[in-house]
């Protein structure tokens, strides 16, 4: 499974070397030479991991890491700090900023390989959490104090966190409902509470699952992971 990472460094030669090594190991790599541009892109683009240089103009690696941790899209991605300093003070400050791993400069293919082995699992998990798969199925939506109101919708896509449905049945953002739907190769029906979190004109809504039981959560995770491996 290919993961998408962003590498941020103001030295073009370092970026070129890191990009070549990571791509050779099966990663999709986005390179950025300015920490300000990296921060702007992290607010708009989903990545599965972040490699960030410590010493950069405008915003150093500590500051960029702190800001990245506030991102709704990328706040939980594994973050690797690139640095030639391996003293305890630097590492402590890095961990306090939100860094998960350090990659010492000058780095070698072996160092990058070992680092990627350690981070690949968390990166894949991050990819799975945010992946939206095209998945058409009938979804029953139920709401009301006595569960007397319901309609059938069709899913457009699915993720671990929710679905896109159409038509919207007159539901509005913030409304809580119960949904029921099936997954391929799963004999039982998944039923869960959900909330409408997005209105998509002209007649679609985005819903977020809020009370998946453990069994259904595992089934959904396994379904998405299997599709990503195809």
C-alpha cells in the first residue's frame, strides 16, 4: 500500500535525496522548500506522514510541527524531524512540539529504510482512517424521538468515519439519526448512530458515525484495508 508523505526542507539537495530514497521504497512524496507553504498545504491536503527539517527560515521545524498538530486533516500523522543535532535538549524540545521520530543528518539509505519500517504502520493506519471509497448501497436512515421517521437513501462513498448519502431526505446539518447498511461478505447489518455534518447541494449529505460498536468498526476497517490492498 503506497503512503503519501510530505518532506519539508529549505535545502533542495536534501529534498531531492530524501524524495529519491522514499520513492524507491514505495512512497508518494510531496516536496516543499518553504515552511510557510508547507503549513498552508497541510491545512488543505491530506498526507499520511510528514518529514520536517529543524533549521529553516521563517518557521523552524519545532514551530511547524506545533502548527501541524493543530491541523484537522493532519494533526495525527507521524512526524519525523530531520536534524544534525542529536543532543537531549533538541530531542526533548522536538517531542514536546509533537515530533514522533528523528532522522539524523547526514542520512543514509539504511537509516531511511529503518525509519520507514518504524513509521509505515502508523502511516498506513492514517491512510485508512481518511480514505473514502466509492461504495453504492442502500442506507436506511431513522430519526425522531420515537424512531418513527425514516427514509431510504443511497451511499455515494464510505470511510471509517462516515458516508456521503443521496438523496438527503430533508435532513439538516447537526441532526442526529440512526443508519443501517450492509457491507460485502458481512452477514449482519451494520447499525449505528450518526450525525449530519455536511450539506452537499443539490441533494446530498455527509454523515459521521458516532457510535459504531467494536465488531462493526473492525468490519469497516477490514473492508477498507482490503480494498486499499487490491
